[in-house]
């Protein structure tokens, strides 16, 4: 439960990650982050000394994860979000976790991204974009969730264009997207000179008859040829089962970054 300055209960929950080391306010009835954000935030660790953009940032959870995992490695993490109520939550989450010095929350429309950031600002862009066309996908009970999940204020192509505009040459862009939309994503990435270099298929659990649920793509701006398709990654051990070992590692509070380099690559996570 979160309490405002007048002592009243707010319509937000305070959720935690990494055994309580990161706190994240979310609207109880609005958009709430899911496993998609956890996967995207961990897929491609930032380069040392780089600046990161959390595009379509929501409550700022990807930015929070990046700063928790790689606070000493990145110079800054910016979070761009369209919806004012989510901008407010991201700002509060930044302060609550002590990241005000390194995390910037920017309200704005990604279709005009160069109004907020100069071209080529970031060494890495991470994006969990709206998944569904405006009149498709699962229905939402509230407008905040509808805007966050559906492409009503931007198309996938516009999201990719925004990422391409602000990432440095040879910088990285990471997208998490429904597996069924992979073709559209790859076409848009190529159009904006973002060359896919690593692709990870995400399955709910091992089942030879079940299709992939999500894909993660790491692309490099003006990168060379060569795409590495990684082995399947399973969220759960089995249907209705516990998280897989690989997924459990993503939620683990401590990583030995010096001695366990395998944690840097999904293709080496235990499954």
C-alpha cells in the first residue's frame, strides 16, 4: 500500500523486485509491467560508460532494472513516456529508489523524439512497445492500459524510427515483441538501418506443440551481417509450474559479475 502526503491510501501498489531491493509504484487499475519488461531489461547489458534510453518507459521499470544491475557501468538512463500519470509514477520511482542522479524521466511523444534528445544521444535503446494494433489484441479495462498496449498513438514503424534517430552509430537497440509480429519488426528494423544481431525466442514452457510467445531482438545501427539465433528460453519449467532456472536468475538480487560472465547472455542462462 502507498500513502500520500495527507495520509490517504493511493490507488497504487508498491511492488518489489530483487528481494525488495527495488521498489516500483504501479497503478492498481492501470497499466502494470509484466515479464516482458524483465526480459527486455536483461537481454543486452549496456556498454561501459554508455547512456541508455528506456523508450515507451511506462512507470520506469526497465530504467530501474538497468540502474540496479549496472549502476556503475552506465552514465545515465533516460525514460521517455507519453502518458502523464505514468510519467509521475516513473518520477516517484526514480526518487524512491535513490536514482535521481542517474535517471531522467522525460514526458513526450516518441514521434517527436528529436524535440527531447539530440540525434545519436544513446549507446543503447531498450523498448517494450505497444504490442497490438489499435483494434486488436486482448481488451483492456482502462485507458492507460489500452494506450500502453495498443498502437493508438504510434505505429511500430514510428517506434523503430524513434529508436534509430537517437541511438549512436553502432549503438544497440533491444526490442521485446510478440513472436507473431517478428516479420513486421524485422522489416522496420532494416528500413531504419538497425541490423538484427541476436534473436531470442521466448516460450511459456517446454512443449513441442506450442509456438514461441515472445521474441527479443538486439540490433546494431549500421551493423554488419551475421545474426545469431539463440536457443529457446522458457519462462516456466512446465505448464502451471514454477519459473525456470533461467527466469529465476533474472529475479535474483545478486549477480557475481566478475566471476559469472555467463549471466550476460541469454544463450548461456541455465534453462
